[in-house]
């Protein structure tokens, strides 16, 4: 019988003391800069409230991660993948990976980043400056991204199953994934700002806005002016219209923006800010004792946009929300806050301390008075409990409790919001209910439906940045560890370790009743309408015709695919031709996917049931090149092939 995770952790922490210290140094840049880092975690741990040790097995009725063969999971989990640039969809509680959705990455299996349909999505929303830059280095788009925050569209405070929105910290982009086909259909690059880090959506009345934090400060426009004049650098907060995927407005703020969230009333959004110092190096960014949370008044911003009280820069309205503006308020919080999370009660918002062992709790009902200058910024703070070292993100169970990750302590702490409020008023109550060791160094955590008003308090996942010894050793690069925790009882119980590849930052757990994907594409789907129009202009019916159309040195090859055959067994082109191959999967069967790949041409794409996919390339290499199906579709799948004959010039 395993000992209580928590008690074991105390010993383990002694053993791993160097790790905790290294983590602290990494965060704080040395103990001298941050006094709390000097506190010995062990000493602190001994004063923690300890309750009866119990293993999972000793608690009948607790939830299990087991989903038996043939059974379905109860929840979808949408994981980001950081520098991998894609979205990964898991089932919960099994924590089985179900599928991946390529977004900012180049994906070999689907042809994302190579097909004309994906390239349209990847290029149409780039800024003119980026398009020029990419063209100057012979490229159409980026093939890398850093995807941190996956958030579903809302209607009336809960998920509506339409879209998933994600950010790209690398190339300042926001993408939208359609949840009916689980495919990215829009990507927009934001002008004026440098990176999109925090991304959350409007919860009420609907999405609505997608809020995007510009993290780094740069000159506007960033065209070579003010290179080494950081005092002229600016940070930008953007609201993208989730329906049109166009920038609705931008607000200039003070400080680097980290994470963001919105209220349940549709009145305010807010962001954590670090580097209020406006510094350009680590020591400078941590110099001040306090940074701030900036609150955005959506109605005032919309009114200002209506009055045209803005400057148009980079084709979008840019408003001034720096200190003293009517559009924003700045609430001081301890140095370098990180995550910010609205509770499902619609009242509380928690900003997580990171360099401070505290979290700061706001009451959104006080924001009206703050904007009307009836109260001071700090009057909106109703609690500030000290939770442990390195608080990064907070999740909720919908029953008044919060779960905060402690990066340096490698723990999740469960605490009660109301108790924290009472303690803040001076009552002798300890808001901390339990601390659970996680393995190791957690960043985001997330509860089932926990970012909606329908938080159900059943599951918590902790996305841990280090796995160390928890899995078979796979060399110097270790997986991360996404741990599943049962929160349905009074105490958290760890039930599953899940390795994951670089580097999920965040996840959203959605009850399966909210998501209704299709099995086959509709033939009038917008995603491949360019191909349909091209075919119509060539007099080709994609569902029945397989034809080669020559148009000068452009050759358009149309073929159907139906297991186990392409509509064309061969086609001939001339060296130097620009060839567009358009394949339509006419099989009307769930799960019957075909592929199209050309040997030694580096071409590979998939075609889902009832979909059309196309790829354009230059036939620069004479000879015989077999094309073949890449998705195992039939007993004769190996024979599903044909020849591209390239005649020498
Ligand atoms: S951030 Cu990664 S752990 Cu980009 Cu949401 Cu907090
Ligand atoms: Cu078609 Cu394999």
C-alpha cells in the first residue's frame, strides 16, 4: 500500500532539495532578489495542515482513470503543445491521446503546411510586413509556432462547441479550430504587438472577443526606429472578433502582459503584467516589489472605438490604455504575477504570484466602483492567501474551492476562497485544505468544465514541466507529466501519470456532451471551396471526373480516390511544369481516409471522407515517380498507386 503522497513528499523533498532550489533560482534569478526563496520548503511543509493519510485504494468510491476497451471517455481534453505548434485531443479520464490537430506546425501526416487548403489558412492572415519578410527568404509562411493556450468559444458562460481558439507565442498569431471537423480554419497575425502569450475568450454573452496579450514591448511601428530606446517600446492588448477573426481593437498598456481572462458578466477582462519596470533584462524586470493586474473596461473601449477616439496603426484601431486612461485600471500586486483565473462563481478572480508565495483574489463586483473612482485599486482585493512557493495557475471545483499549482514546491494546493476572504479580514482561519505533491514542477492545471459556470468538481489535471524518474528513461530529453487527480472527494487523490511530448502548457477539459464532430465532410464545406471553384472553371466534377487539364506550363490534375484506387492510374507532365494535383475522396464511409504521396518529390497529404485536398509543386525532376496512398484504407492499400511521368525538357 503506497504511503500518502503528501507524507512521502516531505522526504522526497529533502532528497530533491537541490531541485527545488534550482527551480527557485531559475524563477527568481537568485535568492537575493526574492526573499521568500530563502525559506526552506521542508520547514514550511511541516507547518502545513496534515490530515489522515489515505491511499487511493483505501478509498472505495473514488474515481478511477480506467476506461475499459470499447468504452468511451466522459470528457475531451484539448491540450496545447507549446513549441510543437499543434493541438492534441485526449480522452479523460483515460488520458489516451485521440488525435492531433496541426496548427502552426508543418505536419507530414495530413500535409498541413503543404496542401493549398492549409497554405491558404496559414498565409491569408499574415501582416503585409511578414508576408514581405517571408517572401524575401523564399517562403510563404512559418512552419513553427509556440501554442500555449487552447480555449473554447462560449455562449452564456459555458462551452458552445463551435470553436477552439489558440495563440502562437512565436509568430504573434491567433488561430481558430472548427470543432465540427477538428481542423484549423483561420489564422490571423496581430499587427503592432510582439507575441501573443495569454489568450482567453469572452464568456458572456458569447465569444465574441478573443483576448490576446502582447507580451513583449517593442516600438510601434517596429520598423527599425527606436532600436535601443526601451522607453519608447509599447505593450499591446488585442481583442479579436472570434466570428470574423479580425482585430476588433487594440489597447496600449504599461508593463509586459502575461496571462488574461474575462468575467462572466461581459463587462471586464483583465491581464497580469510583469516588468512594470519597462526593463530589458532579468534583473531589471524584477527590480520592483510590485507589478500589477490591468483591468479593461469593455464598454468604455467599445464607446471609444465608436467615437473614433483612436489612432489607426497597422490597419487596426489602437487606443491608449496606459496609466491614467479611462479605459483601464491598474491594481498593484506582488512582483511578477503569472496566471489569472476567473472562478465559476462569477465573482472571484485570482492572480497567481509566481515570485510571491501569495495569490491575489479580486471581487469583480467592485470593478464598477473602481472605474467610477469611488474606491482605490487595492480595494478590489478581497483576499491574498499565502499558499507556497511559485504559484502559477489556479483552477476551481465550482464548490468554492480553488486549486493552485506551486511550481517551486512541486505541489497543487487546495484552498477555500471564502476562508481566504475571512482570513484577509483578520479572522484566524486557514484557507489551505490540502497540499498534494505532483511530479514535478507544475505549470497550468485545469479542472473538468472548471473555466465555465458548469464547473463539476470531478477532475483536475496538473501539467508538470518535469517528469524525471516517473517514466522509463528515454535519454536526456524527458517527457513532461500530465497528472490526473480525482477531486470529487474532500481530498485530492492522484490517479494517473501521463507522459507528454513538448510541451503542453495548458488544457481545457470539456464534457463530451458539448462537442459534436461529424464523420464525413459536407461537399459544400468552405474549407476546400477554392478547389471546387477551380474544378468548375475547368469543367470538372470532382466527385466523378478524373482529368488532366493543361494550361500553358500549368497542369491541373484531378482525380477521385475510392478504396483501393485513384481515378487516374497515371498522368504525364513536362519538366518545369507547375502541377496542381487535386484529389477527392469519394468514399462516403466513416474513418475511410486516403492519402496522396509522390516518391522523391516530398509530397504527402491526406484526404478525409468526402473531402477534397490539393497540392501544387514544380515538376523539376524528370523520370517515373509513383504516387501512392498513405492511409491504410483497404486490403489492397499497397496497390493503391499510380505513376507520374515527367518528360525531360
Ligand atoms: S504559460 Cu506556460 S505554464 Cu504560457 Cu499559460 Cu503558465
Ligand atoms: Cu487509399 Cu490507402
